[in-house]
C-alpha cells in the first residue's frame, strides 16, 4: 500500500463505533497505508470494534481499560508480541459520570473528579510512557481535547478541568519525549454527535450554537478530524509538537454571537 503512512503502524485507542472521532482518524490513516491495531474498553464493545477493524484490514484488536495499569501493561505486551516497534498512537478516550455533566461544576464529587482525571487525563501519560518504549526511531502521539478546557462551556464542568490537564500534559510530554523524536499533540475538535458527547447536558444546543457562530458556519465532521489527525501523525507535521490544534470550524477565534445567527 502506498501513501503518506506507508510502512507505519500504530494503535488506535477509543474506537466505540462508526461515529467515533477515532474512526474518522483511523479511516484516513488506513487510506494512506498505515497498519492499525485497536484497543477497546469492555467486552460489550468488541462486537462493534472487530468488524470496523476488519473494514480497515486489521484483525489486531484487544481489550484495554486505561484506568487499570495492569490492563495497560497487558495491552502493550500484546502489541509488542506482534510488533516490536510502533510509529504512532491515537488516544481518543474520555469519561465522566454523566450526572455531573450538567448542573454546576461546584457540585463535582471528589470520586468523580478523580475518576474523570484518571481516565481522561492521566491515561495519556500512562499510554505515552508505554508507547514511547516501543518508538526507538521516534513517533507521534495524538490525543483529543475540547474548547471547554480553555473557556467555560455550560455542562462540560469537570470534563473541562480534565481536558485542561490533558492539554498541559501534552506540553510536558512533548518536552520529555522530544529528545527521542517523539511528538505529542492534541486536536481540539468542535462538537460532534458521538456516544461520549451524548452524555453532555444540552449537547444539541451546543451543536446548533457552534454551527451558527463559527467562521465556517457549520459543524465539523469526523472526516475533518481525520484529516487533521493524519497530518499530525504523519511526517508532514515532523516539526510540530506540544500543539493543541483546533479543528472546530474556527469557533475558538470568535468573541461574540454572529450578527446573522438567529436566537436559539
Ligand atoms: P466515543 O464515545 O466514540 O469515544 C470515547 C471512547 O472512550 C469510547 O471508545 C470509550 O470506550 C472510551 N473509554 C472510556 N473510558 C475508557 C476507559 N476507562 N478505558 C478505555 N477506553 C475508555 O466519543 P468521541 O466523541 O469519539 O470521544 C473521543 C475523544 O474525543 C474523547 O476524548 C472526547 O472527549 C474527545 N472529543 C469529543 C468531542 C465531541 O464533540 N464528540 C469534541 C472534542 C473532543
């Protein structure tokens, strides 16, 4: 297979179904010749993920709950059994108790704060450490974040705080791994209707607001995310690390409601 990613192989973490941001990225990586492995959380997802992986020419699919360090060791062990080295990892994982993705951040419980931080932020660190050990010739690690890390978005609450930690982790990891030619970047995607997003209160309103107010006057798709993911994971972005790249139809540059946007 020829293409930008020919000869490169890597792990996609966080594919749940064909609406997942991970699917948009994986598809474009495959189109450009990458060889892919997939990890999923929980046996229930296996029957969704396996056929999708097959569509992209992969039978290399295994379970990994990123909040469990033994499971992470086991997953990277499986990866290493088949592939001695890898070139990239996509970390498309986030989770919080949906009862706290509405109402006030003020009411966040300690238990959910710690769980959200663990799964949505610390897991990138845990993954990067294990992935880097398999990247002797350099590589690229990509995670997914959201504008709620930078500005208050109603209902995003503790997830916004976790994404801020994730974005700062990207910078520190980029500096730690830079001497090994391993790049670490994030895509800050605009709102897209996925399983994870459906847990966020008033998500339909957020979608509509973004569509009406972003410079491109539309929402982004998983194909938009896939194209930017391909760029950051490929050698086209060989000089880019520690970056949070917005794929949000430009929404983050707008400071006011657009004149032509009707009240919603
Ligand atoms: P999704 O539901 O398709 O993917 C989320 C994935 O996280 C699922 O595959 C789920 O199994 C996985 N996950 C949750 N807890 C896990 C755990 N303990 N171990 C392993 N995997 C676990 O939704 P998505 O929107 O594609 O989310 C992917 C990433 O994109 C998330 O980090 C999300 O915050 C981010 N993001 C989403 C949007 C959006 O609007 N959809 C916008 C910006 C960023």
